[in-house]
């Protein structure tokens, strides 16, 4: 397994990420974290470690520069987050070590909305999407255009977000599934909840990225 710190130039910005590629990887999952989070999110790092056993490559990166992240409103600027995610996806498609790997998105909170917008824009390149506690309601303009097989994972006690996920699920026209984790809240901190998320995500990506691999 190789681990590389990558720096991706987007206009005048440089965003940093951690790229991990297991031997014989079936695909690559790009993580889009939620507002106020970063590539160091312990929850996403835990899920990523589980994906490595699939085996799936992962890219955890900072969606915003330090300066942008200091501006609270930009954390909820879905258009800006989407622009950055698309640029990172294009970079991954050209990078020598990853250009042959089918791509999936794992989005959390506001990052899930950006993942949906980006997946619609990159419809020929994004083969699967998983949302963990996603603010998918912020992507309501594009949910009916989403083509990538989509799994929504939400906590039973993540009030407001659970109902929003259930409403969006009804509008999705792609291959889809929704899983409500019993007793779980927004951050899936309850015993066993995050491991359930990791297992569900791993199975989803393994099925659809393996299917898309040349």
C-alpha cells in the first residue's frame, strides 16, 4: 500500500490531500467532508481504513484553503465546494497512478451536496456515491439528474437530516438505497454506528467500482 501527500493546484489555491493506494485497487474513493471539517477528520479516516481492505484507494483532502475555511459562510458555499471537487476529480483522472481507477465519492454533511453536484457534472467519470449524514437537501436542484448509483446513510436520531434524506431518496432516479442506522445521531458516535457506515460504504463501492473497472 502506498501513501502520498498530494498538492492540487486550483487557480491560485493549493489544496493538500492524502492519497492511499492499496495493491490491486478496484477503484478510488474521493472524500468530500462536511463544513468545519478537514482531511484529518477521524470519522472519514476510520472509513478510509476500512475501504483499503476492499481493496479501494482513497483520497482525503481539504475542500477549502485555510483562508477560505476561516470565512464561515464559505463552508456552506456548495458552488465553491463543487468547483473544488470537480477540479480534484479532473486531477485524479490525469494522475499516472490513478487515471485507470473508477472513481466514487464519499460525502458527509455539506460535502455530500457538493458530491451530488459534482457527480452530475462528472457523470461519465463518477461511478458510485455514498452520503453519510449528508445535507443532500442542498442539492435538490440536481438529484433527479444524478446517474451514479447512490447510497444514503443517515442516523435514526439525526432529526431534520433524516427526513431530508428520505425526501431526496424518493426523487432519485438512479440505482439507489437508503439505510437508517438505529439510534445513531449526526456524527455516528454511538457504539458500532461508524463501523456499520464503513461496511455499507465498502460494499457499495466494491460492487459498483469493480463493475466499472476496465
